[in-house]
């Protein structure tokens, strides 16, 4: 299926994921200790053989661009690429992307300038592993104009998602974005037999939710986007397409999660530390690709480690680590405790023999970090306690932020010795 082009939507400003998005786009946020979020959709596309990939972004794209340039290099005979398409101004009076559909509309000349049979559109801030070749094959087999990846969800989750009703063939006959009206939810609820025909073992009354993953025939995509001002696929484009186009559902039975907020990011990250994580990154047939760093192995000196992930290049000494992720090049000094936290590590080592800064890179001695996220290149002074001591829900400080009770230390921040947060 070399005639497929992939467009990955990089998302907006990412305010709900701040301060992790203060200096980077959402897809560039580190995940799982050694990956970036963008590695998930790119890997899904590459495993299907779809290696013409565009990433559409407009906010803080420098870090994302650097990661992609260093990671995804194809040989000259293959013709594949991963390319950033940032919002730009030109003779066509282009403007900032106003939504998902507008981002694709502004880049149609790039997406459709080659022989393209189908356009695959993915989100840049979701976690899932999916056989995209099966997705596109189903789309072609039923002669669809548009196919949407779907999952059953309970009624409580429906107000935050696009919900649809399908007929016996799997064709979508109704689509409602973020429904709240109980009568509408009753109408969209599916019985167990219909769910089974779609490949789901879900209880009666479940609702089918859009995963924000689409495949379009190019002429249909052009017709739906050109000549109008629709800005969002879920709110405008898909409901308008139901009556005029052949729109089908593709059922996904695996793990899928949106990670647009600090709590969802924190929970999804720590899920990886479970004995049997819901997102399996250890499948030898479906690896997640990322930047090869050629770092030494993790050095662990007299530590207690329980149900955690420790990444390469880190040095951990006489520390207690529990249900946490310690990222690349992280330094954790003696006497420190890290619980239910994500320590992203560092982009560099401090030079040996250089003057020692007042607060060195990494986690200082005798620190306690609990239910927190410590971003790259942070410096935590010795004796600090990052535990949300006052039980605050939301707060912004000079060198920290609290979101739904989770403390976030921004990239490059310095926490003075003895600080209690």
C-alpha cells in the first residue's frame, strides 16, 4: 500500500498539558522514559508500510522538528519521509490552523500532490498500537469514502467524544459530537448483537466512539474541505459527510487513550510500569521507533526498585524507586525517594571537571518526590520535598505548577535546596 499518505495532527497550543508544552509541541513531549508521543503514530504508520508521513503543527515545533530530523531517516532508494508542515503565511493568505479540518485543508497541496489512493489522518497526542494496513484494507474492501476507527465506551465517557450509530453492515448512519442529551444517548446506544458484528465484546447500551483516526479517499477529502469554512472533523466535516458519502466504522479492540491533560498523561505513563501494561511496548513484532542515542546502560548502586522503568544512561545511587519512570541520563543521588512519579531525565551530562553548579543537574540528595512529573534538565536541590504538601489542586509557582494535585517541575527549572512543595 505505497499509495497511502499519512497526516499526523500535531494539535493546538496544548494548554491543558502545560507546563510540559511550554517549550514544545504536544507530540514532542517525552513519554515512557525514552520515547516522544509522536513516535506512537509514526510507528503505527511505518509498520503498515506507509512511509510518506506529514506532521501538521504550529506551536513550539522546534523540539519536534529536531527529534524527527534525528530519528526518521530513510535511504535515498526508498522515497519515504517524515516531514513537518508548520502553519505558514504566503501568497495564498494562509493563517494559523483553526482546527483539525482547517489544518488538513491548508495542506491539501502537499498531501495530494502525488499519486495517492487514500489519506490516513492520525492524532499526535494519543496512545495506541493499531494495524493500519488492516484499517485501510477494510476501507477499500467495503468501498468506503471515509472510514473512522471506533471503540465502544460507557455512557459516562460519551460527552467528551464523537458518538455514532451504525447499521448492520457497519456503515455510519448518525454522528453526534460530544452528546449530552439523555434522549440522544439512548438513541445512539447499541445492543450486544450489533457490537459483536463489529468485533466487540461489550455490554448492552455501550456507545461507539470515534478515535479521531480516519482514512479518506482523496477526492472525497478535497470535496468535503474545499469551498467551505469547516474547521473541525468531529463537529462539522463528519456529520456533513454522513448523508452524502459512504462512511464506515472500523472496530479497534486494543488499548487506546487520549493524553491531552496532565492527569491523563501521568496515569497513562505509570500504567507502563504495571507487570502487564495495557499498552505493550515489548512486542518484538511491533516496536515503537525513536531516536537511537547510543547511551551506556543504567547504573544502579545499592537501590531499592519496585515496579519501575529505568532508562539507559541513568545513574541511581542508594535511592528508593517505586512505581515510577526514570528517564534517559537521569541522575538520582543518595537518600532520595521517588514514588508514583515520572523523572524525564536530561538531554546532556554535565561536563566532568567543570565547576559544580550550586544545584547540579538531576535529583539531589535526600529528596522525596511523590505523584509528580519532573521534566527534562530539571535541577532538584538536596533535601527538597515535592509531594504537594498542602493538598493543592491547581497552582502556579516560580519553578513548579500543580495540576489536579500532580506537581510538575518544568523543563530546565531549578528547585532550591530544602524546598517543600
